[in-house]
C-alpha cells in the first residue's frame, strides 16, 4: 500500500498541474508516483482475484484452471 504522504503528494501535484502547471522535475515525480500507485492497484486486484472461487448453480467449483494454478503457486495463500 502506498503511504499517506505519497498519496497526498500525488493529489498536490495533480492540483498544481491543473492550476499553474508543473516543472519538469515535478512532472517526473508525478509520473513516478502514478506508476507506483498503479502498480499497487494492479497487485491488490491480482491478490483479490486469487481469493475468488467460482461456483455454478449446482455447487460445482468452476473456477478457471489458470486461476486455480495461480492460487496454488502463491506462497501467501495456503
């Protein structure tokens, strides 16, 4: 998870970009922070997907094999 300080900085840079624009250094910082944020979101989403189990109306597990395989290879889910 991204720290509160980094999230706050992302918001500060976004607001400043809308009001007055950013320097090249700030643009680079904003890009790096956004990439870190998106990486974190993607990882969280993948972790959430690994905990999903799909069951049909009859109670049969119909979770896709790829998802089952990913779940079995994850050292944090067991």
